C-alpha cells in the first residue's frame, strides 16, 4: 500500500477550513484515502469530522495512504494540500 509522510503546514492544523479542503480533495479521489497522525489509527481522509478528531496541529507529521489503481495520484493530491498553508 503506497503511503507518504507529510508535515501539516496550516497554522490551525487540520481544523476548520483546512480540514474541509483536504476532505473535499480526498473524497474526490478514485480510491479511499486514509490519514493518521504519526503513530495513530488511520481514519478516512474524506471526512471533515475524522480529520478534526485527529487533532493534527501545525508541524505535526501525518501518514497518508491509499490502495488500488490511482493510489499514488490520490495520495499526492491530498499530501499537497496538507503540506500547504490553507489558512488564508
């Protein structure tokens, strides 16, 4: 299963607006994307509530994973948003 570690760039972490943008991008992928705080249990990245319950703050490392055809592209799309400051 492909996976990628990414550092959360948004100052508020994966909360509110950043969580909504990441969840929207994850839900739009052709495969299910999971995200986990370093050492934590993976959750579905397509859910704002799941992302917010991770309590991933600015500077925290998360592990993004997916399985199936198109997994690499899906991971890259979600990882790019997580690694971008989406607070603006």
